[in-house]
C-alpha cells in the first residue's frame, strides 16, 4: 500500500533506521520508536478489531488500554505503544474475527 511517511522530518533527531516486517511487508522504522509509532508513521491507523468488528488503534499511548495490541515475533497481545522496534522484528496485526487475512 503506497503512502507518504508521516514522520516529522525537520528539526528532529532520530535513531538509526531499522527494518521491521508488518503483516509480511517490509517497513522502515527508527531506533527509539515504538511499534505504534512506526505503524502510525506508515499510515496504519487500525491495529486490530474487536469481536464485534469495531476497529481499534492507538488510544492511550502509555500501555494502559490494550487497544493497540499486536503480535510481535510470535508473541500475542503485545502493547505496541510501549514496545520499541528492533531490527528484523516481525509484527502481525491481529486478524478481524472470522477473516483469514490481517487488515492493514
């Protein structure tokens, strides 16, 4: 899915670039960013769906609400807002209930 990078580019110092994989697609992130930051910067707003099908993404941003949970390197229910990216990390957004493929 083509998109513009939504990161602040001017007057901001960031870590070294790292590659992660999200739902099988490569994604550039930066050391010191959380998984949620990388997802948001790539244009993803929906991280999961409720059992009723309602979309969920970043809400509290501090690990309290669990709306941003994703799978990281095979571990489920990882709060993306407090998990820092690592080179080669494999992130999977949970599948909507009753669907075969994850939704970006």
